[in-house]
């Protein structure tokens, strides 16, 4: 039955009353014009920077490291970084592997604590992402130097390029034969 004075049914009136009871009273919550002073000085945790979890740079998990170095391009990346910090482009052009494989290995190696990623901000603006060995991985890098892995990686890259060029030349000659017929 509708309330004649408001045109609201008893059922709707009951719902409105329930809503009114469920709301917080104005005394329970501050108004916008209340001067509630919250500043970073009141609580040292507010606005504080929490660095992401970093692997322990002093202790590497030997089993994970062994498994990592079984993967394609992982040893080659270590060898490239043994010569000092490098950009992705420098590593990518030195190693015969896909861009995706190199990116994945760089990420995995950083998570394992073998190298770290950081940004360098040149004077001309912008930023450059670099990869550099951690102190815990220096002894592994020395092993790659003993085995001349960086040099053999460069030789492999050169041979791969010569092979790619030879295949392209072969294909060009075959195209020429088709046009002559």
C-alpha cells in the first residue's frame, strides 16, 4: 500500500529505511572541510620506498646455476659480460641466438644473481640499460676467459654471417637461372 503523502509504497519505504540505517552517520566520518592532518612525517612507512626482492649476490644456488648454463646463449652472455658492462644491442649482435632467447637469458641471469640490470643516463639525454656481472659471478666469467668463449662466440657469429651471405648468394643465382629460361 502506498503512503499517500509521499507516493512511496510500504515496501519501498522499508528499503529506504534499511538504506538509512546502513549508512554511516555524519559524525563517524570526517567532512571534506575537516582539517585532518596526515603527512608523511607522521608515519615513516607512508611513502617509503621498498626495494624489490633482490637475490643474495654472495651466494648463488649451484643447481640453478648449472641448469641455467645448460640453456642456449647463457654461457655466451656470461662471456660477453666478462669484458665489462654491455647494452642489449651489444650482446645481441655478438651472439648467434634470437632476440627473444637473449632477452629471456638476461632476465633469468639477473634473477639468479649472475648479473644486474641498471640504467645509465648519458649527458645527451635519454637512458641506456646496461648489464653487468655481480661479484658472485666474476669467478664464472674468469672460466669463460680461460676457455676463450668470447672469441669463439665472435668466430661463430662471423661464420654464421658468412653462411647467411652464401645462402643468399645461392638463392640469387637460382633466381637468375629462372629468369634466363
